[in-house]
């Protein structure tokens, strides 16, 4: 079946021209942490940190200390931090009752003579149905883009890391576009409140404001009025999306539909939306070589070793493996012909958090979008599309892909992936139960 998308729709996207030297690839989580700290220390005008969460641990403390130090040294600095409202006010999943990071933000606020505002952004009335999943921090005229949040494992502060992608982009226009969205459509909303100040309002009392805020976000876009449509030059295109059929979702599907020779996809949770699966199936049928890089279930951030007590959240990596096995079984003929290559990433006890796409030798998508139904329907997401019609950025692009493939193995047959019968007893029982009562499909949609 022919895809409904056409190449011309991508050409109309507006973005900002860049020299190929404007995009710097950071090779590791530790390099990202060092770069972030250096950029904060050197900032002269503005620092906007945007992440799902800023965690109370050694790495989080290091980042917050750097922000306070920068503000104390240059009081004129515009410093703003944005995190998810709900995530900041609860403890870690499975760790029992905890006060959450907001209590730490408030204690840090009391210890300093300058202010570093930390804004809690509620995307939905409950965390389960949508979170702030925007990525990209602005420091002066640079955008530091990654899918990582801010804690020990994402920043490789101690002995383990969670692999992501990290890019430093030098573009005043892109930085202005990011900051403009935050100032125009987020910070000023009655639903957004500071979490570093005592006694923030309750989520229950903000329900009306949150619903209005989400409705407003569905109409929000990055300002690209100073950008250009396709013009034969290297460009970077910011994309925003919340809810079904948004611009980012549509562009993801259009990119897959536009692929002619080679398509590479990264996702940490193999649970593809139907629209993405449909376009991948079409790409395979028309002869495109498709590489999909996913984490081994033991490299999933929800994985709990079998010898530890069972928690419901620990079943998720197994659900994703079941989904991957079904996909591999359906496309075994393409795997045999090496038209479809499924790569499992595993490196010691480290975890995997990669997202994004590489389309032919032209487009590269940087994004925090997990390419799952939750990202496509619930969370507030964004992405940066690099359009490289002249092939000016091919060498760094190839270097990144080679690095990401370093600790992978190719799945040669779907039977290499485990089945329900192979899983630990607690996982086995839980998955049989949810399958029997038909809530497996619901879990795939919201987790």
C-alpha cells in the first residue's frame, strides 16, 4: 500500500540555516555533564534548563550548585529551570513514600541569597496521562539537546550510566525560538508554579488551569518566522507536539515514509504506535534497509533482577520484549534477507535511553520522543530535525551511529528472544493475569 505522505510536505517545514560546524556531537554521558557545567559557568545572558526531572543526588546537586553560583556571580543572568510538576513531587517508583525533589528545591532556595526559579509544569491532571517531556537547555546562544534527565545515572556521575544522545548546537535563532516558547506559552500559564517556593498549590486545585493549559499547548509551536523552508542548505527544524496528530508525530511518520534506501531508528521501549509500525512495514516492502536499535530487556531502566522482589513496574521490559518478538516473527523473512536488522544493546549493568532516527543520507531526528503510544498521545514532546541535502554533516552522523552500535548484537531469528515461559515466576504470573483480563493493550498505551 502506498504511503499517504509525500516528500513535498517535509520541504515546507521551516528551520534555521547552520554551518556544519555549528553542531557538536558529545560522545558520552560524562562528556555531556562536563559540557553542561562548563556552559553554565560561562553563561553571560541566560540559562534555561528543561528536563523531566532534576534529581536530589550528587549529580543533581552539582548542577543546582552551578546554577546558583552562576546567578551569584552575574545577578543579571536570566536563569530558569523547568521540570515536570508531578514527577518533582513524588519519590522514585518502588522506593516507598518519599517527599520528592520539590522539598529539596525549597531547602536549597532557603540556603542561597539569589534565586534560581524552578517551575513545575503540569501537562495533564495526572502524571499517568501526560508529563513534561520537552528536551533541550538554552545557554546564551547555544542549545544543548539530549533525551537525558539530570541525575547520577543520566550524567554518569558515579559507576553507572544511561546511554543517550548529546548535541551542542550553536544557533542564536534556535535558542531564541526555544526561549520564546517557554516565555510565551509555558511560564506565564496559571497552571505553572514554582516548586522552589514553599507551599505550592495542590494539583487538585489546579485542575481547571491544567486543562486549559493543555488545550493551549496543542496550539503552541516554535517560532520559526526567522527561518526558511527547504533551500538546499543545512538547516535545523524545531518541532513540538502534544496529543494525537500533532506536528512532531506527523513529521516522524513522513520521515519514515520518505525513506528510499536506509532507515535507522532508536527507541528504549519497543512499543511502536500503529502509525509508525505501518510506515516501517511499507518501508520494508519497498526495499528500504531498516535498522532498529533497542535495549536488551536487562538494559531497560525498569528492569529489576529476578532475585529481587517482584514489582509491577519490573514487568515492563518483558512486555517490550514480547512486542519485539512479535514484530521479529512477522518480519523473519526480511531479517533473513538483512532488510530488517534488530540490534539489542547491552553494556554491563548500564542502561539504554536512546531515541531518534536517521533517514537515508539526509535527515537526522534528535528527540526525546520514545516512539511509543504514550509519546504520541499523552506527553508534551519536542524534537530537532537536521536537514542535510548536501551531505555536509555525514561524518559526525556516521560516527554517532557507529558509537551507538558498539555494544549491540543483531537478532538473527525471533526465537532468540525469550517467551513468557522463560520469564521469572513473578513476571510470568503477572503477565498471564493481565493478558487474561485484557489490560495488556491498555498498559501498552500508557506506559
